[in-house]
């Protein structure tokens, strides 16, 4: 896994005009090709691990296409404050790493998980177990 400092921030636009821009971490492969290193929050067109092609408009990269889809499947939940700060979720995050996956928490309560596409883990069930345990 790369260190955080190996990534660059890309101002990426999905609307084609440069007006709606999301700043995400990427690895630059060449002038117009990037590997997505985190999940964009405002679109599901791309996700962690995708390799994309862009066109430049000033300092903004306009998304053109996905050249190669990620080997990960993306899952999202909006979780309560109690669940987000629970020991049970911290334990699940550690398990996700053991399962060769990645988890992110954004805007406080959005929990995003990427697991290998061939994973046999039922992540929906795992998250539900955490929710049920915390709510008891």
C-alpha cells in the first residue's frame, strides 16, 4: 500500500463544465490517466481503484471515461453517531483490512467500504451486526 504522501489531489469534474468539482486523491499514471485512490462522495461513476482518463480545462480534470474498473466492489451506509464512534465499528474496520479491503468515513456518518470483487464476505450482514450491537 502506498503512503498517503505518494498521492496527489486531483480537482475532478464529472459534469463536463468544470463547475462541480470534487478534490480526490489519485496516483498519476501519465498526463491524462489517473488511478483513483479514494471514493468520490458526490458520484458513483468511479470508485477506489478505477483507472480513468481525463481532459484538462485549466486546473480542472474533466472525467472522460473509465479505462479499467477497480477489482473492488463499493458499499455505502449512512450511520448514526453512536455507530460511527463505536468500538464495534473500529473492530469491523480492522477486519476489513484483514479481508484486503478498504474503509473510509466521510462527512462524519458516511461509511464507505471497498472489498475485493471476489470476496465471500457479506459486508451488509457485518455492518448490520455492528448496528444491532450498538443499538442494544
